[in-house]
């Protein structure tokens, strides 16, 4: 029987285990001993609800699937037809090849060839590496085409601290600004989180809150990293998702999807805002031969 996600690549360090898959180059599972760090999926399943997927060459939604770049209009397939959007890029269901494989590290690569709607060429590499500090994920994109190209990327892990639902998670999001979105998930403005139900600058329980919210203006520690922290009420378990300065945006989603049912909290690093191909907010423009590398990771603590 053919595995729906193709080849499975397992890496390990001490009692940490990560499984990365050929289809989409994403992460299927991350465990520490018997503890599940992600709400992942089984070896015989597809990656529903975006679980663990790589989002490129744009993360999140693109209104009507249309944009203009250097005076030309482009139309992408509407991969979120119910809202007439193109969502989460073009590589989630493509085959990625193992470029490097060590016991604690794997690098997968994919060449995104020009196509209608995105007539540009990118070489993509994603490296997953385990260490005593946890997991680091490094994403590199290189423009291998003949002209400049628009680019953005993200990732879609659903993080867990072992609670039955996200309601029981105490959450801190180090962001001062939230994006206001319309019913299609397209940003229409922004607001300070201060004094609103979207304010998680001070850690507090998620409770019944339903989040599908973009955040920016991230507070960073002295090492330049912004850290989202999830803990149990008693503080007995904690998971930190961190992003480097290449990720000025985060999407936080409480897993209100039939395939997740609030078991995990999606904390999605994004190099740009939703709809960036149209708005330009955080959009990266790569010259021929130019590369950009961004890094995020997860630090689990018992």
C-alpha cells in the first residue's frame, strides 16, 4: 500500500523523535518519550487542516487568488473555494526529496517550477534538526529564475501540552498588535491588543476563546527571538514556540476544525501578513540568485 504522505524520515535526539514526510515536506509528529508535542497525524493519513505543513511561496490567504507583480496580473487556483481565496501556497501536496539525512537532522528540498499564476522558479530547502534545546526548523528559498519574484513562507504546527483541549492551556503571545480580518480571513486593518480579548501579552487561559488571528509587533528577547509559551494550569508542562526576526507575523488558531476539534493550538510562523501578494505587508522580493533563510523552532519542557 502506498503511504499517503510518501517516504517517512525519522530523526531523533535522546528521547525526542520527529517524523518528517515526503509529501509537502512537513512534520507529521514530534514526541518526547510518550509525550505528544504536536497534534499530528498517523502514518496512513493525509495532513488534514494543514497539520505540520510547509506554506510557500505564501502563507495564509490570498484574496480572489489574484495579484499584480511588476505590472502583470496573475491568477492562482482558488484552493479555498468556499471563500474564493488561494490558501497556503503551492507546495503542500508536492513531493520533496531528502537532500541530507543524519540521525538527528534531515533536509528536504523541492524545486517549484513556473506555472500559471506563479511564473517564477524557486529552490526550497527545509531543515529539521533536533538538539538538547528541542527542534529547529530552517527554511531557505532561492530564486533560480531569470526575473525577480514575490515570496513568503510559513509553517502550520498544532502544538500541545497534553491537555484534552486548548481550553485548558495557559497562553502567552508576545504581540502588541492583532490583524482584523473579514469573514473571508483577509486583513482589513489592525488594532492594539491592549484591553481586548486578543491580548495574551500576559499569560492567561484560553478558555472558550476562538482564535483565528494574525499577530504582529512581536516582543523579542535579547537573542532576537519572539517566544509563544503554552503551559498547563499547574505549570507542570510547557512548550515554547520561537521565531527569529525573519518571522514578524504569527497566526494563532484554536483548532476549531472538525479534524482537530481544539486538541492542539496552531501557532503559525509567517514571514508576511495574510494577503501580502496584494497588500505588500511583509512581502519578500527575491532577485535572481538571491536567497532568504528563516528559522523557527519548538522547545518542550516537562
